[in-house]
C-alpha cells in the first residue's frame, strides 16, 4: 500500500492492541506487516489449560485464512 508523503522503511511493523477477531487481524494486516493476537491466545490457554493446543491452532489458522482471503 502506498502512502504519499511517507517514507518506506525496511523495518517490520506490527500491531496488536485488543485484536481478537479475524476481522480485526485483517484490518491491522492491511496497514502493517502483521497482527499480534497474544492476549486472545492467553485467554484460550486460561480456558482450556494443557488441552489448549488444538484450540490455539484452530484460532491461528482461522485468522491466517481470513487474512489471506482479504489480501
């Protein structure tokens, strides 16, 4: 995405304040190099404990699929 008047730098920029849904992650990914969903993953771990891995995997895969579809 081009932004007139802004300098393009060779650094990675991500954002992730309160991102939990695929829609929020896709919106952030449009204006940055990635979206951080750490708190949402922590909540899944708190909910499922040691059995959280498949739930976290499904969460991340679903977000990734949605972001790719919207790119």
